[in-house]
């Protein structure tokens, strides 16, 4: 690449020209920012302004552009110059819109604008145009693990989009649980009666498609590589191993039913007439195709009364059974009650529930069952006792608040829930699942972080539950169906479709050397200067995505295709040897140093705000759009994730005379909203340890504060900033000024 | 109408312990009871909520649980003031007010309704008054209500409201001669024939013995 040539443009549109002295800002860019080519423009984002920049790039050979105008989130299409490094000074949303237009505010507003120009120029000097990940893989085949409804749907949808599929199923037959059902819950109008499962058509579509290679009786012996170049070793029945190269993986390994033998109090194991929902399906599959009624298993007697017990071993707060609701079982019991009512309305069917939960169009299905005469009783079952060929179901009536019972039930069906088949718990490989069995690994990943996907909660496979449901912490591997949360067939199909499209995107991005979600298309990737590395392993341990392996000498080995470009490794690194071409310890550090710090007696504190660019920074921008004013003493730097914040920035800022540092990241904890899952949590724990450092610097602990901020905190943020400014005013300005 | 006791025994013989089926066939709008989803909005909406023994939600649950005696002897459905709040709010669109009145009427027909329940007595008073001549005789109806609980109570009530009565008299809203011979519908016999026919139709539809 030729020598870098820097240019800066100061826009005077949108009222910037009236509120701040653009000549002064331009002079600062030239003198302090040492930018060779500085121009002012009345309306930079119009065709003429953009053409001016383009012509400078072409004719003057400009390689680095700083634009002092609106937020980096605005006018992104107008200011898109491929191959050129770009820094933005946010004079509109970040300065004039958050400051009152008064004579006394003019001076501090101008200082704010000048600092943002300085920061943009400083950042620009440290930026390189990202070249893209050279370690690209070219495979775009999709590996689908699991041949149930989710897996089959994923395979079919991938084919419909034009991608080849390798499907691995552990059982001898495809179809999973759905193939064991007599009928399924309807998904179309009028939602009145059970319908055909449609699973055979799905199986046929998969087996007859030459673009889908199906392995049955097969498991994954090992999975290695990264998006675009995963290598899957598939152990087949004969004992041999097939190797397939794939671009991305959909894990649709489904669920096991919660073992009803763990519920002896509900009569399980005491009588063959007490069964789980799968047991009733198998009875229905034996009888119904021949047009025969379902009979009592114990003696083949006529069935006159069936009791369905909802939430059997589910929504349990004693810690003995599943704590969650599986979401599909109310509809399934309604469907099974209809098996009886549709054949013979004289059969008495009672569904005992505590809360009937019928997702989707289940309300219509529920109503249809009521019309057919299925009785719904709100109660919680306390016991099922078998005597002879019938059972007595005791329950607490929750409406009438009294103990009640149903005598002479010929069949009792327990609605047990779903337990995810999510492989081993990578944090505790010896742990058993909710059924008490020790799971075996499904993916057998050769990652240092463990053999399977991390688990989110209750043993379900990882999912960015609140924001991006199919995303897991293993790039290029997507969880779909009941393995990631309990669900029914309709939801599983939708889930599989979504997940496989994400898988396709991951494979496509991998080929181009770009990041996958959420920085989709980003060409930068972490570069490590190994000569400085101390093998401390913090980056390998803290990477939320398992992107970093270790070599024999415990040096980190980056797998760029697995990386999401959050910069958590950069934030973790104590010796600052990890950086991105356009985002590094230096590029942010230079911005921090560029700010002009007034002296101790000026009564003008400087507060550094490190704001997550996904939530906090847009919220600050929106505060500007709504003209919610805040202090002129803050200087905001957007960061990719709070996890990328290196402690050295904080120390440098405080040494440099800043009076306080506000860190704004996303919600962490169980219901995290961090785009990078662990970033804000890690930042929080790192910052909890910073108070020691502050004490050694003889500074107050209040000088560093961490906040959880959501994108909706448009009104709250100016208040937070105001409150923090008051805190700084109270403890006084930093004594560290003037030494840097 | 046959003797109440007899009628009840016949109903029991016909439906056994399937009270829901009995309600569905014999109670006005009774076929809606099975559609209740036990959300409790009716119970929360009723302005008389705290004064009932059983809310509509509970009444429906009791019907499904086969609690025949408790439902029919309950005074709950007699407490309904027909404000229709529950009907407006019911997410399942159940005609709850109508069902309540249907249940009350059915309980009365069976002879199981609470004898001294004031609403039941007032209803009878009104029905007799209205059907006799085809027109409501307001003076007789009012006096009937005053003296429902005996002569002393009646005079006390009349004394309390004397000013209103006097006012109505002066405004010609109250004609004392109505007490002797009230005005009647032109075709009284026709009204009686119509009511008889309606009773026949009801009996045929609901499976009651012929009136």
C-alpha cells in the first residue's frame, strides 16, 4: 500500500455551522490533528459533498478520511468509501443536539466539538483498512445433526435455498418423535381436529433429494475446523468413519421425554393404564388405523374415562423435577382427548391443569375441544392410585379450593415434559441430565472449550435467547428445535428454517473472510503479536465464542472464522498484544490522549464515556435526536463491546487527568442482552477489581463507574450523566492533571 | 307445571349425575357452560362480587364437577342485577347474565331455589302482576313489595316514602283508583293464550312435561 494520506472534512450542515466555529475546528484538525488536507463544506452528505471526498480519494490519493459531521450511525451509505479508513467526529447527535443553544453554553459546546475533532484525527492515524481473514474456507454444505422434524426441515429448507446438506441421524429411521405420533396438532385453519403429521412427506423429500447425503445409525466422532471448513468425522454403523467437509452446522438433536418413572406418586409404574403422552400415541397408532377404539392396556377393557394430568414433573418448584413449562403438552393432551371424543363422544375425558398454555393458534384448538365436550378442570393432581383395572385421581380443585377426586379412570395420561438432548455439560462433563442419565457428547468438537455447545439454562443448548435465538457461542454452529428450548412441531419447523438460514449466512461470510453475526460483514480480525505474549491464557479463557485454541506451548491460536470480532480478547490481554486493524488498544488510547484536559482550577472536569456501540451509543444518539441535553464535560468513545475495554485505557485516562470514567454496557446475568454474551459481564468483573488500582493511585473509587444500559434508555442516560457529573463535582477534580 | 318435587325426581332419573348435560339441555343458554375457560374475569367484573356465595366462574366449575344440589340451591344467581359487565368482558363471549337467569329459573322450576330469597319472591310478584292483565299495575306491585314482609313492615315502608307518593299523586303519576280496578290490556285472553303457547314451546324444547 502507498503511503497513507489523511484528509478531514468539517460539515456545517444541520445547524453545526451556526452552533460551532467550524473554522476553529478545521484549524484544530490541521494543526493539532496534523491532517494535510482539511476542507469545510456546507452540506457534506449531499451529492456534491460526497463527490468532493471521492475526487480527493481519486485525485489526491487520500487513504484515510475523518468526517466531522453527524454520528457514525447516520449517513452510512453516503459516507461509504471502500478501501478507505474512516473516522467520524459526532458533532451533531453528540454535541449540538445535546447542548442548549445559549450564549453561556457556547464555550463548552465549542470545546466539546474541538475535542471530538481531535479524537477523530487521532483515531484515524491509528487505523488501517482491514484486509479480511485470509484463513477462509470454501465449503458451503450444511451439516444437520438430527433427523427429526427440526433436522428434516433444516435439510429441506437448505436445499430450497440451493445448498447441499449432510444429515446425520443416530437412529435407524428418520422422523424422530414426530414419526411416533398418530396425529399432530393442526397448524392451519380451522384448528379444530388433529391432523396427519406430514412427517413421511418430509422424510421422502429428504431421502429422494440427491443433494442431501443421509447417514442413519451414525454419530459424530469428531468435529473440527471453523465456519467454511468444518471437518466432520461420522461414525457409521459398520464401524468405519466417513469424513465430510461442511461450511456450517445445525444442531437439531431434539429432546427426550422426562422419565415418568420418576413420578411414582402419579401412578407411574403402578399400572399399565398410567402412561406418558408417548405411551398413548403408541396405543393410538396400534388401534386407530384399523378403526378400532383405544382399549385399556391392563385387560383390553373398554375405555370410558380418561384423565390427562398436565405439568406432570414440570413447573416444579421443589427442585425434584423439571422447573420449566415445556409449552407443547397442553395442546398435546387436548389433541389426545380428541382421539377419544372424535371416535366416541360418550367417552369422558378430563384434562386437569393449573394453567392451560396453548401457544400459536392453540386457543382455537382448545375451544374446539370444549365444544367437543372435553372437560377442563383447574386443579393440581396430588396422587394417582391404581386399583384393579382403573385408577383414582386425587386433586386439589383450584377454583373451588377443595380436595376432589375422579374415580374409575380407565386411562391416566401424564404430560411429562421435554429434556434437551444437548450433549455434555462442558463446564461439568460428569453432570447428569434431568433424567439422571449421563449424556454423551453429540458434536465431539475438538475445541479447547469443550466437546459440545455451552448450555444456557436447564440443560438446553446455547441460544442468544433474548436477541438472536439461533445464535450460539460457537460460530457457525446453530441450535434449532427442542434442543435449545421446549417447543412443538410448528415452532420446531420455524426454528429449523431460521437456524439453517443463519448457517448459510455463516458459510457465505466465511468464504469472503468476513465476520458472522452480529458484526456480519466485518473484515477486521484479531491480530496477535506473539513475541510479546506471556501465555497467560486470559484471551483463550475469556473468548465467549471458543474462537481461540492453544498450541503446545500454550500460545493462543486464533481461528479467525470462528471469531465474532467483539474484541473481548483485546480487552483481556494484559500485555496489549491483540488488536484489530481498525480497532485497537492504540486507536482508542490515542483518542483518550487527544482530548484537551483543562487544568485543575478551570472547574471543567472531563469525563470519559466508553459506550457499547450496540446499545449505549445508539441510546446516546437518540437522546440527541430528542434534544435531551447532557453535560458538556463528557467525551464519548464507542467501543465494540464493553468486553473489549482494556484496563490500560482506564488507567491512561486517569493518569492523563480525566476526572471520571463511565462505562456503559448491556445487561448481563442470566437474561443478558450483550450481543457478545459475556462481554459486559467480563467488563464488569474486570472493573470490580480496578478499585485496588485506584487506591494505589490515591484516587477515589467513584472515578470509575459501570452502568447497565439498554437501547431504550434515551431519557435515563442524560440523567445518569448528570448524576455522575454531580458526583465528580462533589469529590472534586482529579489531582492527576498536568502530569501527562 | 307438575309438582316441583316430582319434576326434580324426573330430572334426576333422566340425567343421573351428569349435571352438565342437564344444564346444557334444560337451562337457557346452558350449552355455553362448557366453553368457560376459568379466567375469572366475570368474578372480577361483578359489582356484587363480594356478596355472592359463588361467582359465575365457580358456578360453572361446580356444574362441570356435577355439584347439582349446591348449584341449584345457591342464591348466587338470584343476586345478578343484569348489569351485563361480565357478558361484555367475557373473552369467550359467554352470555353469563342469561345463564344466571336461566339457572335461577330452572332451580325455581325444580323447587330447589331458596324459598325466602328476596329476588325470587319479587320476581314471582312481578310475574303474577304482569301476566294477570297483560299490563303492570304499578300501584299494586309497589304495595305488594311494601307488604311482602308483613303488615307492620309495609306501613313503615309506606310512611318512609310518603312524600314521594304524595308528589307522584299531585303530578298525576299515581292513580289511587288503580287499586280498585286497574287498567287492562285490550286482548287479555290473547295474552294468556300467547303465554300458554310460549310455555308449551319451552317445554317441548327443554324436554319438560307438558304444562
